[in-house]
C-alpha cells in the first residue's frame, strides 16, 4: 500500500484518495456525503492529515459537541 501522507502525495492524488474513499458523493438522499467531502478539504489542500481530521471528528462525536446536522431522507422503517 502506498503512503497517503501529505508529504508523499500531490493535490490531485489526495483528491482521488478522498473521492475513492467516500464513493459516489452525489448518490446520497440527504446530502451528507457532500459534507464528508467538505470535511476532508483540509487534507486535499495539504493542511491536515486524514488521521487528524478523523480524530477531530471522533472527538466531537464522542463528546457530544454539536457537529453538522443530518437531514432525514424520508425513509421510515
């Protein structure tokens, strides 16, 4: 496996890494996937490693600090 660190990748490679990891961004019904793409923009721009972004996300999730709101797509089970 090749390194995905900022120092070992170009901007274009980082864009591809994020796109391949997230999948079909436009395929979600509630727009949450585009929010994920935005979340990784600092990685694409070379400002933060993926690991840092994921750790920040988990810290907010676990602590209950408000993050982005997820809309309901209308499916009821």
